[in-house]
C-alpha cells in the first residue's frame, strides 16, 4: 500500500518531523538523544520520526538529497 509522506522542518526550533500516511492520534517515544519515534495510539505502529538539532546532525542541509519516489520501512526500528 502506498502512503503519502509529510516532512516538516521548523528552522527556529531546528526540528525535523517525517510522518507517513494519514494524520492520526499518536504518541512519541524517545529512542535516543533528540530522536523521537511517533506511534499510532491504537495500533502502536510507527508512523513517524522527529529529529531535534537536525541541522547539527545533517552538518549542511544542502547535503541532504532525497530521490523520489522512495519507500520507508519503519518496521526495522
């Protein structure tokens, strides 16, 4: 099943979020410093990820290249 992806970057907060599929109630689970997985409230399925201090982690936002279309598989996390 193909799902849409929503990517949002808050420059002031230096926070990147990536969600796959329709918006639904969720909760966050911190898995590492500044890394949060978002899970569906009902199914516990991973539906997104948040990265604080993204610019520091990416070193340069110009270094990020995304080739579309692509598939995301959160099941390995």
